[in-house]
C-alpha cells in the first residue's frame, strides 16, 4: 500500500510568503491602473492608488535588486544579456526623452488626444480613415447626435458623453463608413 505522508507546515519565509505575493499584486495593480490612466478610464479613481503603489513597487524592486545584486552582476557579465540590457535601457531612454518635458518641450499623449478632441470633425475623420459624413454616421449609429457639431469636444459637451470614449469610438474597426 502506497501512503503519502501528510504535509508538514513549513516555517514562515518573509521573501516567499510576503514579499513575492506583495510584489506580484502591486505589479498587477500598478500595471492595470497605468493602462486605465493612459486611456482615461476611471483616472480620478485610480490615480492616487497608482502613485502610492508605484512607490511601493519601486521600493520592492530596489529591495529585490539589492538582495540579488550578485546574481544580477553575474548575469550582466555575459555578453548577450548585457546587449539586451543596453538595448532595453536605450529604448526606455528614448521614450523618456520623447515624453518627458522638463522645459516644456516634447509632446505628451494627453496633448495629442486633447488636440484630436478639439479638432474639426473633418480632420478627425481623415485621421480615422473615413470622411466627415462617415464619422457622423458612425457616431449616429451609437446614438450620438453629431449633426451640427464642430468637434468631438463639442459633441461631448452637448451630449454629456465622455470625450475620451467618443474618441475611442471613432477609431473602432466596426464603424460604418460613408466612403465608397
């Protein structure tokens, strides 16, 4: 007869039982809230949590690097990981340089979205790959009256709709088009 010994409870491990699950959960919350903020979905609800948990995630990441410094150094002494690390670092530096604006230079995605919301409907339609009539038709198919509107911001103000949601609906693939 084959018997299995009952599991004996293991001793509490700070890293395994606390830090690893905390890091995983904080990573998921910061990632999801960051995506929500990027797309302006529930931004006021998640912004504060995102910022505070982002600080906690940074602290956990620093703790992880310090605790495993020897492993990181050994890993980076190999040529291939060093090139990958340098490449990822370069991409991040370029993205940071393009989006950070310490002196007011650069363009943030938020500015681009606001410009699209304020732009004439004909211009937004061109960017979306349709014409103005097709854009108005797409909005009408969603129950949004855009018959005499001049911009998405104007439509949002008149209808009480979220301008970000309107902009997203313009770029959905299943919209009807008035183009031949």
